[in-house]
């Protein structure tokens, strides 16, 4: 009888040990995946901050070389302010989308000012802005890849049980704003 009891105890301890190892590795895997998402988002923020720091110089150059609608410059400035004052990731994404739209309108407007495009300062800012836009695109893609991997992990059985127990919720992708595939309209009515 004691041999059967010892065997049962060993089996129970083995099952408990396997469950503890599963919880430990599963939880740490979720923490790692969440850390990658947060790190990827930090890269998105860094690139947007680079853009936010560059744009006031671009706006000043445009103001000095072209006389066009103040509304476009105001929208760019307001979108930048919204980004800088955003309190969470959702607000930052919304502000980034507004900024994308305002900046696109500014750049479309600038196309109608050849003397502005000819200035060295403007060309330098545009080169920097182009590089920044490429970095933003890469950072957003990397963020979305990290979110995809994390979301898959939180939904896959049996890790989804741990995700639910420890409060690992699905993350949102950084998606393009509705209508961003269309060029913004520019109106030169005086």
C-alpha cells in the first residue's frame, strides 16, 4: 500500500511541477511579447518625435518663402501640439493620423510654389522629412509585427488561459486613417 501511495504522490507532484513550469514559461513568454510591443511602440514614438521636431523648421521655411493659406499651417501646428500633449497610445495614434493629414495638405500646397522648392533650406528639410517618413513607416511596420505576434500568443491555446488570468489583453494595430489613400484637396481661393 505505501508503494502505491508514493507512486500517486509522485504522479501528483509531477503534474503540479509540469503545470508550474507551464505557467512560468507561459507568463514569461507573454511578458516578453508585451515588452517587444512596448519597445516597438517606443520606436514609433521616437520617429514621430523626430518628425515633430523637424516640422516647425519646415513650417518656418515655408512661411518665409510662400504666401499661402494660414489654415494649413495652423492645422500642422495644432496636430503637432495634439501629439505632444497626448496622454496614451490611442490619443497618440489619433494625433499622428491628424498630423499625417495636415502634413500631406502642406506638402501638396507647397508643390504649387516652385520658388520655395528651389531654396536649399527647403530641399534640406524635405530630405530630412523624407528620411523621417521612411523611419516612421519602418517603425510602424515593426510595431504592427510585434502586435501581431503578441496577439497571436494571447489567443493561442493554452496560453490564452494564462493571458486571461493575468490580464494580457489584445493590442491594437497602428492603422492608416480612413481616406488616407486619397490625396488631400487644395483650394487656392483668395
